[in-house]
C-alpha cells in the first residue's frame, strides 16, 4: 500500500493554494474542517489546515495519523525571524523544535516535556535533508519567476537564504520585547511560530517522521502584524506550493512511498 503524506498548514490561505495542486482531489471532513486528499507527483497526499496554535496543531496531527493513516507529516507555514541575519522571504528548515512557553519549574527544567523528559524534539533527518535540497533549488532556480517584480519590490523579497536550525513554538504572536527575550533565552534559535513543536511531539509519540518548513514573513518586531497580513495573502501560498512541489517531484526518495522509518533523534 502506498504511504500517505500529511501536508499541514496553519492558515487557510496556505492550505487552499496547496490543495489546488492535487490530482483527482476529493474532500474529507476532519475536526470540523475541510481536508483535501489526492495525488501530487505520484505521492498520495492529505492537505489540512490545522488552525493556529499548539492545541490545533496537535489535534490535527493526531487526526491525520489516526483517521487518514499518514506515514509522514510536513508542516509548512510562516514564522517570525529571531536570527538577525534572516530577511523576509528566507526559508528555515527546523532541525529541532522547542516549546518556549512550556515551563513547569521546579518540577522539570525549562522547556522539558513532562513524561518524555525532552527539552526539544528533532525532526526526521532524511526528510529535513530532502526539504533543504528542495529549498536550495527554489532559491537558485525557481525564485526569479515565482513572484512579479512588483511583489518582490513591495515586500523586499530577495533570493532567499536557506538555513537549518532550531525553531521555537509557543501560543503567542511574538513581537517587541518578547522577541528580545527569546533571543536571549535561545541564542541559536532561527525563528518562532505557533505549531511545529506540538506536531513534533505528537509525531514522536506515534513514531511518525516529521519535517517543518517555515518561510520568514516578519521580523517578529512591532511591525509584525501589518507585514504578516500582506505576506499571507500574496506570498505565503506560492512559497509553500513551490517548496512542496520541488520536494515531491525531485527530492523525496522513491523508496519513501513504500517503506519508511523515522531517522531523527530526540534530545
């Protein structure tokens, strides 16, 4: 039996744009939201809008695993930059995910997940390598024609940098003083978002491989909300589509379809 792949996006705009690429699509009802199922580059894909936040991401991931029986999950969406070198439109591939708002001290150290005893969860090594290769190809070959010159100018989009590193997750839209605090606490973190670590925890508990791909939409500063809205409507869907299109068509191993096991480690 061909493995099913879960493609999960937090925002409706992202999920709808990606779902349009499916061949022979049909709709499923899952957790009160519409989910699209179909083929894409000969991979059996389930596209889901999870909604924002850790609870929505965890529920969506478990539903994909239990109801749709996916064998791998890709989380694709936007994030706010923490690394000062990152620009709007740059691409981050998570190598580990940390819940920056998980704090049950003195029972456990800061960010430690009770019962699991982990401060962070690493993504699947093989999947993130494939995602990195797809992102590199997007930057070098597809970006010049992906957006109009007007859109590039308005959002300040340049040929994207591609970075691999830690990604923070929490149930807050981070800006202003919160950004500075996270930079001090997690100096190696590249960006911050609201879903990845929750999906990673669920995937770990189910032994399902995971990759998280994020596009920088803002600097997580006082201008973040204004920048985010425009970027979401005009840029996010195309970026997510291009990343997954390259990943599925050129960089995900043919062996993945039939038999795949997680290769990530946990910390």
